[in-house]
C-alpha cells in the first residue's frame, strides 16, 4: 500500500492503473478509522479493481464552535488498518493541497433544499464544506465509484444530488450502517462516551426501531411518533437536536398517512457527545 500527499503522485498512480484498464473505487474519510470505515473499504474492494482511501480532516465542514482542532488525527494507525484491509493507496493531503487559495477563499458548492433541514439547520455551512471537499476529491481521484456510509444519511443524499446535478461521471454507493451488538451505530465519537453514557447510547437505535414499528406496523401518525420518541430520548438523558421522520428520497415531510419510502433520523447529545443515527423504514 502506497501513501501519497501530493497531486502529481496521486495522479501518477491512478494513470498507471487506468493504463491497465483497471477501475478505481474511492472511500473518502477524515481518518480515526474504525470497523465502520473498513466495511466501506470492503464494499469498494468488491466493486473496483483498485481502492483509494482519502484521509483528510476537512476544515470547511466544521463550524466555528466545532471540534476541528481537537478532531483526532491518527494517520499512522489508520495506515496500518487500511493496509490490513487491502487498500491500494492512501491519499492524505495537506490543507494547502486541497485548498490552494486557502480554505476561506475556496470555491464552495451549495446543494440547495436538501441542506436546509436537519443537520443542515443545526450545523450551518456544514454540507457546503462536505460537498466542496468531496467534489474536489472526485476531481482529483476521478474514481468510477465512491462509497459513503448510510449512517450519515443526509450527507449521502447531498452527495448523490450533487453528483447527479453536476453530471459527475461516477457511481455513489451507500453502505449499510455498522452497529455494535447492542445496536449502537459505530462512530469515531463513541470513544468520547463515559461508561454510563455508553450504556444509554443504544437507546437511539432502539427508539428508531420502535418508531418504524409504530408507523409501519401499527399505522400511527408520524408526527405523534416523532413527539413520543423525542420525549422518550429526553427521559433517557439525551438532549435531541431533532427526531424526525422524513421521505428518504428528498428528506421532505411525508403526507399524512404516507408509510413507504420513509426514514427516521435522530441527532442528540449525550453529555458532551453528539450522536446521529437513522433507520430506513423499508
Ligand atoms: O463522512 C466523512 O467522514 C466526511 O464528511 C467526508 C465525506 C470524508 C468529507 O470530509
């Protein structure tokens, strides 16, 4: 496995593979990798001849009060894990490589509508930063496909919309969320939970499962289910940013009585840790 930091080295490696008629899969990450990321890599491996993982903590997707400086940077450990999981190339650029005119002067990609709600409403500008860096990575690597986790459901939708709207020539693949045995979605942020919080955290998934059951099997109104789920999480000690049932396709509010093609999404703080998760209803 090769690690490159600059564009000429990245392009040379990809040119070599292309010359042999090989396809390329990209797994964009911010590092601090865990089993959830390695599942993305496995999916890319199954669908492309060569796999590139990018490791880049992207400054433009962090808000002023978010943890950009504190975000764990664990490149050596990530490289070892990626090598073990059959990655061909790690692209680990400096900020100046991704943002040659400075992050604050970068061209910015805004995906409208989808980004006005949920995470977008609570983290203004976040998805502009994500769309911008992902578009840059696509231009640099020029992959045939790129794999993103369904855990960041809204992010996946935003990227799919950007790719379609800008007619970018690649396929976006959504990978199922990896969970611990008790249902907690794997996330780099889980490491910040205390033992007590870790014991409570799986209630997010349990609540999502119950929301699905109440809407799909029992026919309850989605708004009532949202409210009940929010109260349940608050009683368990969470401070929810949102507990929402939306159309999976465009994250719009469903019509009354709509039961198919829905997704439930939660973002909630437990102590100082913000957790997100979601569950598609079908
Ligand atoms: O999901 C992430 O880790 C990041 O948002 C991504 C897609 C790598 C862009 O920085």
